[in-house]
C-alpha cells in the first residue's frame, strides 16, 4: 500500500477460488486474463488490489504457480487470519498480535477432537490461527453451536465459519475476511489514504463477512454457492450496493465494475483492433499492455499476417531504439519488430498466453517515462517471466515513441536456452 501517495481511486478485495479463478470452466483462464489486462491498463497506477482467500500462504503460492494471477498489493490468507503486503509478502505483525488475543490452538484441537463429525483437513491447510475441518452439511449447525459453547467455557473467543458446503474453520473471534478488511480500511484512514470506493467479490460462505463491511460495493459471482446466496436473501436483498452477477468468476467482477460505474470495465482483451485503439490521455502503461496483447494474438495467428501491422509497430519505435535481450545481447528495436514476421501463428493451438503484471509508469523528465513490469509467457504448462523496463518519449504530434526495452530473467524463470524468447 506504500507505493500510493494519495487515496486509491478503487480498492478491489476478491476471493480467489471460484471467484477470481475459475477452476471448472476455463482451462485457459480467459476471464482471469481479461481482468488482468484491464487492471494493469486502467487501475494499477492509482488503485489497490487485495486478494482475500481461505487458502494458507503456502497454498496461495502454489496457486500462483498454476494460474496467471497478478501480484496484489495485499494478500489476506487463511480466512482473514493472516495479512501480508506487496511482492515480498511482508507479514503484518500487528495483525498477528490481534489474532493471538484469547486464542489457544492447543485447546481448540483438544475440544474439536471430541466431535467425530469433524474430519481434520490436510496439514497444509492448517495455520497457527486457523484449524480447518470437513463436516457433513446436515451436521454443521448443530456442531457449530456446541463447539462455540465448549470453547467459550475454556476462555477462548472464537469464530466458526462454514463454507463450500463442507468446510468448517475455527478462527480467533477477531479473524475472518470482514475483520481483516475493516483493519485495512482503518490503516488507510490513519495514513490519510482512505479509498474512494471498495468493491468486494466472493462466491462462498467465508466471503459473507466482506459484504457486511459498511460502505462497500459487492458482487456475488454467478456461480456463488448456496450458503452465500441464502445469506443474501435473508440479510442483503434490499441492498442496492450488492449484486448477484450474471457472469462467472472474474467476468462477474468486470460486470460489477460497469454496473456500479467504478471505472472502465472493457478489458483490452475484448478490443479487436488493438493497434488502432487510442486513449484520450498519454498512458505509457496502456501502450505496454496493448503491445503484448497484440504480440500474443500475432503468435497465436489470431490477427492477419499484415505488413501494415509491422510497419505501424516499427513507426512507433525510435530509429536508434535498442532492445536488450535477457541473454544480454543488444539489437535494434526495429529489427526485433521485423523478426516478428517469421513467428506469425507459430503458437497456434498451443495454449499460448501472454500477460503483464505490476505495470507501473514513472515520469522522469518532461515528456519521458520509464515503465517497469513483469512480462509473462505461458505455453501449455510451461511459463517464463522477464522483468521488463521500457523508456518512452512523447511525440510532438501526440502519441509515444519506444526508445528502448531492456529485459532480465525473473530468477525463477531463468532458461538454459533463451533463444526462443523474442521480446
């Protein structure tokens, strides 16, 4: 949150599994990639992205390796019991202290062991302030009531959350996704950076608390589970700030952005003529997102192999522009664009996708910008990433000139043979 010096225009707080990430209908993650492009194009520079998940931190990291997730400004894990910030995922120690108040995991384990209805989840799903079980839906209400009473008698202040039709989590009373969000909002307020608008997004029972935080907009994606829809019918049916989207997962989030008029909701991925697409204001970040989307379509063979496209790209490059390949080799930027000709359609039917992450443009001198980003490519299950820096200057007649591009391998992506990496 420190990268913003003023109040964020928008804060999106989204669950991951079956909200941001579609595990059932999209092997190529199209709705997630649509969201990614819009966020980096229109929101990253002045807004905050928060993921709020029931996953533990290790399981969240595992999901990041499996799906094209953006890097959030804040990650709330383990059903709101852990908070971390930025790419380095720095732990919020104050929140840790709050979670440890009137909490004793040993007592929770002792009391829950007396319920044969509870089946302990995997070790990787357990955390210091979250004890997780599976339970038959028909027995959840009765067990929850009795377990509350037993733990209160032992001096603990706890919260029990049932979600997904089968999962039961025991947390400290101060935990939960809603409490974690309220804590973040108070933190922003104390820093003089209280957000303009907040949109919360979920699909299951452990997301319910998000919708109870005052003054937020909310979207239940179309594939929301029964327990969240029941809560909505009983508690929030007349709240015009909460909608049940008609689209699944991340598509429902885009739908909500438009419904509530919280900003642009047309993803660059939904624009056909990318190279002809113009923006009202000079936006170097938009140029980067637009170029790499075109690059994906070119290599998938989804745009015509047309000399005019190559000529247009070359015209936007400085005649002396340089591309520094991640191998360290330097070549002309215009020559690099020329080389694209022979790669047209080479990734057709190969599940090839490209996305950008952490696109941040910084003005250096008047009319000059440096854009930094992570540029990802995935073919099938293989993915790789380069840390990318682009220098832009403005044209006198409007528009931007690519002065140079420099790429270095993200440490985890370094390739033995990097000759297949184009730009």
